[in-house]
């Protein structure tokens, strides 16, 4: 007897348990951000006092602005360098030092963050002793550290897109008289733009979320948002941290909804044109 049967009860139970395990704590955290009690785990009635307290917390606001600045800068430079690395690995198949270059690109992907942070710290200390730069560790050293490990992720993404791309378009453009640089900007980059955008978003997220590497490469007066949150949690979770987490979750969710709507609209437009 054949027929389309729906998922079994066991599969549905496992799925529900998995989603509940992932998202139920987040929902509880968001609910307790509206807690009127000063204790994060004791419900004291509905209140938005902690959102007002969060906006008046200069330490958190400055840390959030610093994290956004570092994340945007590091993601931009990492996208440029990662795209160039992906182009070199895909289009320049044979060059001296390719094996070493490939290993250097892949190393940040498998290296523990503690080792990466410690090695970058030793590098900055050695440079300070040799040439006097950096004068002190801060936002610039954190940005360089984030570029170092984020460009590896972008290089892998761009390389995968270039490997699956049809090279006949580039070859046709060069047959029509296009120079290699012109073909790169007019043909290659527009075709790999979605992967570059995806890499930028991934690098931005990794930078905004990083704690270990930023702790090694930061100095006095340069505390990112994860560092501030971690220092607060060690002394006990306060309701304003719940409010901050709720704002971040809401912002990310809004971005996902907008991106999904744009993709769905584009798919509908393409299907209408093909019909």
C-alpha cells in the first residue's frame, strides 16, 4: 500500500523538543526583560523600566557603538581581502607558494580562538617594541585581529562561488576585447556579489559576537559589547542585560524578515517573468 504519509509522531516530538530547547530560553529572556523586579529571575510585574535604564547606561551604549564600528570596518576590509584571496586561489591555479597561501587562509578556520588571540597579542607587543606601533591596544588592534580571521571565511565563500561559476561569460567578454581588469569589474564581481554580501554579513556577525580575540587584543578604554556583557554576568545577571539582549534579538529578527521578504519578492518576480 503506497501513499504520502506525514512525519511520524517521533519525528515531530524530536523537532518540537529541539526547537523548544533552542528558542524557549530566548523567549523567557525576552519576557523577563519586561520584569519590574530588580532580580532577573524573580517576576515582579510588567514594566519597561530596564529599557529606560539601559538607554541611560553610557558604558553599554559606548560599547555597543564601538562594537558596531569595529564590526562594520573589519567586515568591509575582510570582504575586500577575502575576495582577492578567493580570486587568487580560483583564477591563478598555479603560482609559487600556492600551498603555503592556501594553508594560511585555512589556518584561522581551524585555529582555536585562544591561540589566535594570544598570537596576535604577542605580535602587537613585538611591533610596539620594534617600531613603536601600536602605541596602545584598542579599537585599531581589535579591528586588525577581526580582519585577520574574518577574511578566511569570506575567502572560502567566494572561492566556492567562483568554482561553481560558468567561466564562459568571462571568456566571451575577453574575446570581445575586454581587458582582464575590466572583465573582473564588469562580469566577475557582479556575479559573485551575493557571496560577497553573505561574507560581509558573516564577518560582521563574527566580529560583533567575538569575545576571546577581542579580550586579548584590547586595552584600557576599549571594551566591546561582548566584553561588557561578560563582565556584568560575572557579577550576576541584571534585568538591563535582558533588555539589551531583547533589542539585539529584535533587530536581528527584523533583518531576517526583511531579507526573506526581499528574496521572496525577487523569486515571485522571476517566476512571473518566466511565465
